[in-house]
């Protein structure tokens, strides 16, 4: 039984309800403009594109973006929500960026001029190599010269938002961008719209996110999405703690780390089994858990 008034935006349904529906396009447009405020020229309009990129090979055909759109200048935007840590997520980001690049190729006398491509990832985890930067949650990456730090190529941009690091309270937030991050981080914990967020764009967001206004089919879809989210997170947290305790008993730093990693892996295995029982595809389970398809296929009793 759901007791929350507003959806959890870290579920697939919740994320796409806010940012991926045609009648809520204004929300995505406002968010992108805040996210890319220092880029040249604001985005005036966006068009949703087909999210699955069908390439020539089997691996290419598994590339599915959460949100894929373009602006009036033909620039492409991939917006990804990632709920669980994946070992090669940065590699995956780079791989995803190649699809809108390759699709710009033209026949005959093409001069190779490209439109800009942006990949933005909203992360419900922190990269291991970023953990020491406790107050830095916004990463904007472009190709730059190592010696001068000047941007070498301005048409390929990666943005990562490590949401667990964004811990500002409502009283502490100052900018519109911070308001967006605060809403994304805390939406399902609200009972009503805070006065500080009484702006038209956020009022529209809260209206779209109110569970009581869902149709029966929408409600069922959200419940299914929420169940997957909980399956991913609850055993993950428990197993991580168990793994840490196991490592502590071994009394070695290496043992602690191994225990934590083993706990994470076992948690993902448990979540994968539940997802398979719910009828999810192997490809989707791999994407949600970070396990490989071979890992999932080799799980005991997975196909029972």
C-alpha cells in the first residue's frame, strides 16, 4: 500500500513521468537550461527522439537511453538515470555518446561538421574515485588540453550529478538549479509543496507527480517500478553492511573491501532473481543491476 503523496523520481516510471512525457516537456526544458546555464544560448524547444538506437550489431541493439531529445539547433541530449553503481558506467556513457554522433554522418561530400552532443547522468550513487570530494556533486566534462586546461573540443559534454552528495536543506538552497536538485532528491518525502518552491514550473512538477491523480494503469506501472527500485536498494544496503562486518572480522583493510564488494555482488544477484520472477528481460535486469548477462544466466534457480 502506497502512503507517499508524490512519486519517487529514482524509479523508471517516476523519472519518465517527470522528464519523458510529451505533455511535461516544459519540465525537461527548464531542467536542461538550468543544467547547461553557462553554455552558449538557451534551449528554446526540444523534440523527443526514439530512445532505442538500433545499430548493426547485437551489442548496439542493446543501447537504450532513458531520455533522448534534440533542441532547435539539432544538438542531441541523452539524460540517464542510474540507480545502482556500475563498474564501467563512465565507459557506458562514452559508448552511448557515439550513437548520436554516428547518426549525423552524411553521404557524398560531407565535411564532418557535427552538432553538439550532451550526455547527462543523474546518479543515485557516488563514483569510487570521487568519494574524497565530499562536497562536489556536479561534474562537467569536456575534452581539454592537459597542460593548459583549455577546452580543446566543445561539442561533446558529459555531466554527472552525484545525488547522494547533495545534502542541502530547504533553507540552504539558493539557486533555481539547487531547487531542481532538491526536488529530485526529496520529491517523494513531501506532503505538500514548500513555499520556497512555489514557482509555476515546480507546481506543474508536483501536479504531474501526485500519485492520487494516476489512472489505474499508471498506478500499477508505478507500483511495479517502485518494487524494482526497492528490490535493488534494500538487499543492497543490507548485504553491504553484512559484507563490511565480515571484512571487519578479518581485521584487514583488504578483507574489509572484499567483504563490501562481495556483499554488493550478492545483493545484486538476489535482486536479479526477483526481477526474473517478475518477468523482466535479461537485458533489462543487467542494465538495472550492473551484472553482466552471463552473470544473470548463470545464477542458480534463475530459470526455475
